[in-house]
């Protein structure tokens, strides 16, 4: 299995919420990260996912030489002769590695199709393109994602670019032999007409903690298990959108991830996500998202995936029946994705 670029974490999370600032997100499926721990938090506008990282060992302090006696300085002749004639070389001192800056770039595109044709004959389909440059220094990493979404069923209704998402993360701390804990932060700046005019978004900030299981310690080498919780806060010019809907003040998101590697190239990734969106008036709206993605790495650069996603509000608006299903004729989608990572 190729090593994923450390910028990933959830790229899904970066794209899932894009143009719909502060509301229930429209899902933009992106090839899910295969790492055990999720990346970067998602904001309520468009969340970056980020990947986490560990502190380098502190530089060794130069020891102060202790005063020595003349007896310790003078070597016996026999010892000196042995040292002079010995063919065994002393190991060379290993130079301390200094942290360096490295850069990465990921391009991702997905074609998404509504699972079933609707009664009125419509069937939504769209194409999204994401470019994510990233940088890493020592135990810290940063990335920014730019995503363009095109509505293929109705070109006039194309979403265009969604708000760019900035992600910042640190390598996970090793808590013990079984668990790692990784922090990350996100920042969203309004670039779209919807965010600037309808929502009145000034900016969105978020923070997340991800807990991953060291499955190798348990002897589960092929498994990947992790969970995360994130908090995102919207800062807006007004409490009510221009379309009459209340703005979301903040969101709490929980994620549970399970992955399995069949081979070095073929893997399965799943996620269940639960969102609690709190409006400025105190009303809480809960929503969910889950996906199952089969990924295949052609080589260290190119990967493809096939994904089923279902996302919706937890309850129906009129009847308050549960919307939580594995498959739904209206909200389920299929997507095929291609990822290039360098």
C-alpha cells in the first residue's frame, strides 16, 4: 500500500461542506484518506482535513568536560600499543538531522451520480476538481484546498468554486502502546457569493482531536481504526440569512473510521459522521453522513476509488421519522474518483 500524502485527513471533510456555509452540507466525495487517524477537521463551510504529526527529539546538549587528573590522561604503554595496532574502527558519530521543509501537491477529481432516478425524471450528477498544495516542517504540516464543482445536470446551476479551506496539524502524540492523539485546526475564508452575501460569513475557525488505535500492537496489521471530534465556529455579519433561514453559530462533529487493507494496493474505508448544528437562535439540527469506499493504488502517484455515500438530516421535517438509512433512493450517491499525489 503506498503511503498517503500527509496532507490527507480528511480530505473528505474539506470538500463535504464547501459552498453551504453553516447549514447541512452537500457531500462532495473525495477519495478518503487511508491513514488510521482522520486529518483535519471540517468546518461548517468547507473543512480541511488535515493530518497530524510527533515531536522531534530535542537536540542533545553539549556536555561540559570535567577536569581530569594526570593519571587518567597518561595511558599505559601496553594500552596505547594495543589501540595503535587495533584494526577495529570506532563507530562514526551520527550527525544530528535538522528539520527540513518539504512540499506536496494533490489533485483529485470525482464524478458523482444520484443513486436512482427520481419520480420526476431528474437525476443529479456533478463533477468536482480539487487542488491541494501542502507543506511540512518537522512535526507540523499545513495545506489549503481549492475546489470547483460543476453541476452536469443543470449547467446554469453550477456551484463554481467553493470557499478555500486551510488546514494546520501536528503529528500525533503517542499516548501508550495502543493509542495516538493528534490535534488539528482549520480556517475558512469566504470567497463565494453565497458565503459573502447570503450567509454574511466573515470567517470560520475550527479545532479537532483525533484518536487512533495502534492496530499493529494488537496484531491487526491490516486494520485501521480511529475516531475524532471537532468544533467549528461561524462568525457572520448577521443572524439570519438573506433567504430567511437562521445562520449556524457553531457545529460539533463526531467521526468513526474503520479501514481494512486487503493487499498493498487494494483497501476498503468506511466512515460514520454525526453533526450537531446549533443556530444563533439555539435550535439544534442533527445530520449524518456515512460512506463506504473501495480504493486501488495503481502506483505511488495514481489511485482510483469507487464510493457510496448517504447523507441527510437525522429526522424528516414533517413526520420526524428517522432518515438514518444505509441506502436511500433520494440522498444516496455513487462516485468514481481519481487522485494524483506528488
